[in-house]
């Protein structure tokens, strides 16, 4: 039971705010020593215990070396750099202004515009924090000014900002591709339809709520200029990021480039777009590069800590306990799916998607393979579930991002209440993927 206790000890430390990478590393060392002592009991001499401990971690340098040589993971810093450059080139501002002129006079039109811009930003940047902050700074004041419900306004922005977790290119899908040993291009293609359906359901929900309650999302006053002129400005605002999306995702889907190669194309394209918008400068490139290094270092530090954690977990035999328990449950497949999705959903309330991907998913993966689940289908289920973790209180990152730029009259309770319907929509889409996999092109 050492591994099980270790798992809950790590979860407790993460809940109280201890740094993630240090949590996994310190817990692994402590329980690794404890496991070595138990293995050698009653012979508790120091030298045998030390030898057993170092033997346990003997593969760690090779694992770290293989991580650093993984070309799939090279796409992570490239896509992060692309997203930060596009965020600094004020792409979100241009898209929101253009969409606002088209849909503003419709009830709930600004919220619909926010969802559409969130989808475009997801497909071109994939950086959740940048998307949420940009839309919070630009569209939230507009919605509040014209009498939008605080719940609808904040919930829409948070939900639209998290679309980057399921719509390619997504960092979550790249990480899951590494964990599942599945082609990232296949994951990108498989996630496209669920992402679009999620966008459609967001828009339908907003329009229905605005229709039923005329006060929650009133139309904006008419914009200046002709409708033809507004459409022209919107088209010119959409074409550059749309071209970048086609270059990046189209090259992957067509089999012309690998995800890593397309990520490099995207990075160059983002720099070119920033130059076209006259926002390119050495300072912006330097800031984007520095931020990319910070985020990438965080991801790889967590990955190394998670590797040490998994080594002790497997050494203690906890993986066999979990596998035996879940494979012997009644209603094997459906019970496993329900429990695994519920576990990931609950853990998403407290810990980040990276920790879940590298700690929880490797525990579930062998069981899914033993049951005979389609790995691509199971990976998309997890990706959709992990997206929900960005919205779920109390530690949903989108809530933190938006709260940082909210005016004082918007309370934390408004944020929590606002995201609940969108969480329900995400769970609905997750359930539809589970029960109707063939609709999304999956075979069980």
C-alpha cells in the first residue's frame, strides 16, 4: 500500500500549494527510501538500503535523456512561443472588434463573438491564459457596460478561453500523445469534431438564454459604418490568423509535416503576422522567448518529478493493486470508464492537467489496454475531461486568470456561478463521446 499512500500524500501537498515538481520529487525520495527499508526488512543496515534505493532510481538518467530527445515534446515550446507572439501582436483585440461589429446587434451577440474568437485563438495560439486575459480586458467591460449578466459574461469568457485545451494545436494533446504513444497528428484530427461541437453548444446555450431572458444579454447600439464595410473589416481581421491555422493544422492533417515541423512553421508565421500588424520588435521577441523558456521549464520539471514518482509507484506494486481492482469490477468497461472519468474530473478541482497527465493517466492506461479500449478514443475522453479542470472551482486556472482583470463589481461568486452551465455542457459533450463514439469517427 506504499504507492497508494504516496499518491494521496502528493495530492495533499499539492492541495496546500506546495510546488508541483518539488512535491513529486520529495515524495518520491521519501517513499523510495521507505520502500527500500520495507523491502530489506528485517535487515536495516544502511548500505543495503542505500543500494536498494539507488537501484530503484537507476533508470532515471536514461528516462530524462529520452525525454530531452523526444521530438514530439519539442512542439510544446514552439507552440507556446507562437501563442505568446500572437498574443503580443494584439490578434485577440482585432478579432473581437471585428466580430463585435457583426454580431453586436443580436441578443447575446457579444458573448457569441467571444466564443467564436476563443475558437479562433484556440486554433491559432492554444494558450489559455493569454486568451482569457485578452478577452477579459476587451469584451468583459463592453458586456458589463451594456447590461450583460455578470454570470453570462464571465462564464462565456472563461469557457471560450479554455477551448485551446481541446481544439488543436493543444498542449494537452501533445502531452497525451507522448503518454499514450499515439501520433499527435491523429489526436489533433480526432479532437477537431468534439471541439467544434463544443463551440456550437456554447453558442446555442447563449442564444437560448438571451432569447428566454431579454435582460441578460441585450443587443448593442448599431455600429458606425455600413454592414458591407463591417463585413469587409471582419474578413480582413480573420484572414491572417485563419491562414496561419490552415498552414499549421493543414500541413499536419495532409501528412506534409509532423506536429513539430508544423509548430516551427507556426512560430515563423506568428512572427510574420506580428510584422504585418507592425507590432514586431526585438523586445517582444525577447519577452516571448523568455516566457516560453519559463513555461517549458515548468512542464519538463513536472515531467521529471512525475517520472521519479511513477518509478516508486511501480516499484511498490501499487499499479498492480489498482489494475486488479478496476479490472475485477462488475460491468468492467463501463465501470472503468465511469470511475476513471470521475477521478480525473474530481482531481481537476485541485491539481493541474500536467500532473494528471503524467501521474494519473499512466496508471489508467495499462488497464484501458487490458480491457481493449481504443487508445485514441480514450485519449480524447481524457483531453475533454482535462479541459473541464480549467473551469472547476476552487482552483480552475481560467477563473484565476479572469479574476485578475475583472472590475471590482465582479465577485468570485459571479465567476463560479457563471461557469457552471459551461461545465455542464462540457460534461454533456464528454458523455456524448462515450456513448456515441461512432458519431465522432471512433471505433471502440
